[in-house]
């Protein structure tokens, strides 16, 4: 473990306990994973027990930005300052070992513990929505009809600080028990990645609505 | 809403509250989503607050199967019968609207509420691990060195019943405010999908270890 790039966990709860070699606590690793993904899973307690809800996110420096309807139960709960855990997972491949036991997944994940805070001020809120939109499709914001005051009021935007975050990463080939390497079983990695397909234009696009450069591949 | 294929939620907590038109409760929709994915996010309470951990899963009829080291904190906690929420999310595309406000994601998700139960009996446990492995790579189980008794003992395998599950699905083009359709802004969907790359053979494969048919594309 490279101590120069892998600092320790910021608090005990964020420490990776299982397979601690996979734990990474440096900001660079954490931010790179967050910047590659755009869907997180938000975990919080409700009166009915734990809930895990997928939602889009962006990153504003040291904060994750999430948003939703002001009428959403999740957004209302989180805006109240309850404990939250936000997890982002990128799946890079399936690891096929010689033994069933050592099959695994190559992945990069970030787990963030903390509490959300509401972005109430109008300009800051609009900026956070711009950051979120640009996180998902860079270049989009300048093209779109910006939010109205009514839309801003109907949207709750939250920051979740990255102060208590850890990454967990598995890369590379299977790790079999030494005696299993003599078995004539194919082992290796099946890589997985997310790709974009050809953009599907809305039927109601005006003739002069050209496809934007950020969608051209 | 087609009542013949979309029955109601099994319990109140599983009802989709935000955008209820997106909620689906029929077993066919739920199982199709679960069978396409293989990574879930497991939410549960710890002494430090909520936690959300990604893990692989399989499906055995009406149960989700998850597993992990018997030493894992998550597996130990869940094996104790605490409340859990398991969420599976498939992301199908980014929805680009004319307004910032109506940007969205096309996705299919399943949220399961319940409690896990431990699969203790040896043969049932081995079968559940086979189901999990086959869920991720169909055809793999017959090729691998099966689990030893020691490996089985070191693995905790859990069932999470699908009795309280709901799906949420967004498909199709953006839905802009009527007046925004006159704006000359390109709108539509950028499809996303997960693809496999060329398999990467382990350097220590024996010469006679041919690449299996289920990895050939």
C-alpha cells in the first residue's frame, strides 16, 4: 500500500473492514470513481426500516450533490439532517477463478457516511443543478432552458460532504488457491463496461434542433 | 395501468410514492429486472448509522440469494435477522429535455424490503451458490472446482424473500412542458448499456484450458 497516496480513514466507521487491502482513503481515488459514475444509492432510515434509493448525483468539490422533488419522501427525510450513507459502484468485470469459491467481481466503489445539508439560496441552488447536469452530460447546461423560480422552489438540492468517504477497489486476475493452478480450468476476467448507443432524437424536435456536439461520437 | 399485469403493492412500505405511474408490482416485471442485473445495493442499520454495500446476487424463485464471508460484518448483521432493503438498478439512458428541469434518467429498479434468513444446510447452501454463480455466468458451475466443506463453512449464504418488492421504471422520450416544445433545442435519449469486452485469460492458465463456450461472443 502506497502511503503517499493512500491516507487512512477519516473516522472509524468509514474504515474498510473486510479485505482491508482493497480499502483506499485518498481523495484522488475517491473523486475519480465519483466522477466516472453518475448514479448513487442513498441509504437512510425510515419509520418502516432502512431504504435504499437510486438517484443521479454530481460532485461540487468536496461535496456530492443530489436533488429531487421537494415532495419526495427521501428528499424531505434527508433535508431533516438524518444520517445517510451514499454508495457509488462501478462494475469493471467478472472474475472467473478455477474454484467456485474464488469467483469475484472487479469493481470500484465509494461509500460516504454523513448528513445532507439543504442548498437554500437561489443562485447556489441553480449552480448546484448546473454542476449536476454537467456531471452527467458535459456541455449540456448552456443549451437548455434554465430553471424557473417555480421549478427551483419545487426542487430540493442537497450537499453530502465527502469528509467521511472510503473507496474499495478490486482489480486484476483471479486469486486461486495454489494447488488449484494445476487444474485445466480456464480462468480470467470478463471485462464489463458501459457504452452509449446512438442518440434517439425526440419526435417533436424542431428541424433546426441540431444534435449537439457532446452527443456526437 | 394494466391491472391484469400490474397488481398492487404487497405492503404499504413497498408502494412507490413519487411518480406512482412508474411503480410496478407484478412478479414478471420484478423478476425480469433482477435477472438482468447481478449487483445489488444492500441497506441496513449499524451501530454507526445506515450502511449501503454493493454485492453480487442470484435469484432462486421467490428469493434473492446473497453471500459473503462468514467474517463479514454485513453478513453477520444480516444473518441476525435485522431489517434490510435491497435495491437493484439498471440504467438504460440519459433523458435530455429542452428544459434543465425535465432532464431525467431511463432506468429500471427493484426495491426489496424484508429480512434475510440463513441457508445453513450444506446441500442447500451449495445449491444456492451454484444458482448465484450461474446467475452471473450461465454455464460456469459445471467447469469449476466445487466448494470444499471448509469453504462452505466460511461462507454465509442468505435468502431475502421477494414478498415485499416493487419495481420502478422510466422509459421513453423526455416530457417537456408544452410551451418548451417550440424551443429549437435538441431533445431525446442517449441510450446506455453494459457490454462485455474480450475475455482476459489468466497468465497461469494451463495450455489445455480452452476458453469456455459461454465466454465466446
